[in-house]
């Protein structure tokens, strides 16, 4: 499981961990009772495979679909064109 750097959260939110040794963090409401928290974490652990920690972890989505590639011939040098205006008559606001 990934070990992530956790950022500070607002007061109404807190981290809970689905995995051992504080792995697989999820963000939950801080005002939950202990019973509600246990029930929520039990459901999240049960369906933990549905949560995608990385794009590659999401079932049914190939990483090849999430990335794009610009096909070019081997002898062509890539360049960056200047930005074009849709209506050049309009002045910058």
C-alpha cells in the first residue's frame, strides 16, 4: 500500500486508516460517534478494492486510456506554436 504525506485538514475533518501501520488513509467527518466511525470503516474496508489509490489501481480503466501520446514521424522536430486568438479584433480585457 502507498505511504502518503498527509496534509493538515480543517477541524470538521480527520484522517482514518484502512490498512495496518497507518496505511490507506481516508478522510472522514470528525464529529462521528465511535459507533458510526466503526461502521463506516467496516464498509470502506469491505469495498476497499473499489477505491483507487493510483490510476493503475482503478479496475476497468487502462492507464493507456488516461495518457495521451502525440504521434510524430521520426525526423520531425517538435515545436510549440504561439497562442492564437479566436477573435483577433477583440482587445485584451
